[in-house]
């Protein structure tokens, strides 16, 4: 997938659209749009303008929409994942404490 195709795919995902949604807006088939996203189709200026308009961008913005946006998306995902890991670690600590308490109770019961 080429850089422009990745940018178009990322923009589509950010809008919550599937390939059919964008294909309909561009008045092309889904396979034709898929070829645009994967970089198999070379785009002319007219099609670039049309795609930019669908995403509410200028053609220049579309052409320079790059990994920076993708990186921002991944940073947000990493924050969410890190928070979940932290929560799980807290749960593990609580379970370990409970296990120790139960072990101590069992030890006292057996030695009474």
C-alpha cells in the first residue's frame, strides 16, 4: 500500500466509513476504490480533488496527510492499552493480597 492509499484508508477509518461508503460518495465501485487504497490505481488530479472533497480536505492536505496522523492514532491506542494494563496489574495485586490472606487463615486453622 502506498503512502497516499494509507492516508485515504486512515481518513476513511477516522470517519467510521467502510469502503462501500466512500465508493458511493465517489460514484465508483468498491473494487475500484479498494485499488485506490491499496495503491494499484494511479490517481489523476480530478480523482484526487474528488477524494479530498469527500474528506473535507484540500488536495494539498490529502497529499500531505501522512504517517503523522497514523502515529497520533497509535499513540491514543497505546494510552488506552497502557491504562488497561495498569488496571489489570492492580487487580493482580489485589488478588495476590487476597491469596496471602487466605493462606494465612488456612495456616492458622491448621496450627490451631
